[in-house]
């Protein structure tokens, strides 16, 4: 399994993909900025954060820290 985090600076949106590949999902909006993509079997596929700088970092994107995880080698 690979978790992928992408950021689109043009629209200030961050997406955390938890499951690889194309998935047919329904979207569950938690609020105006955060939405969950739910796949088959109620599996959480991804998390979308709009206005990411404001929601996560008080005007800038926060650093990402991985704890107790091995980094995957670049493919």
C-alpha cells in the first residue's frame, strides 16, 4: 500500500490518497473545506482539503513528518 499526498498550488488543495488505482467513490463532505472519498465496502480512499494553507498551516503548508515508517525508494 502506498499513501500519496499531492498539492495543487493553483487552487490551494491538498489530497491524501490512501488507496492506489481508480476507485468509484462517493464524497462525504465534513465541512466546506474537507471531504472524504469513500469507496467500495465503505473504505476510505482519500481526503481532500480545500484552502489547505488556511486549514492546515495558518497561511502556509505545514511540514510533513513520518514517524516509525520506512521511506519507499523512488521508482
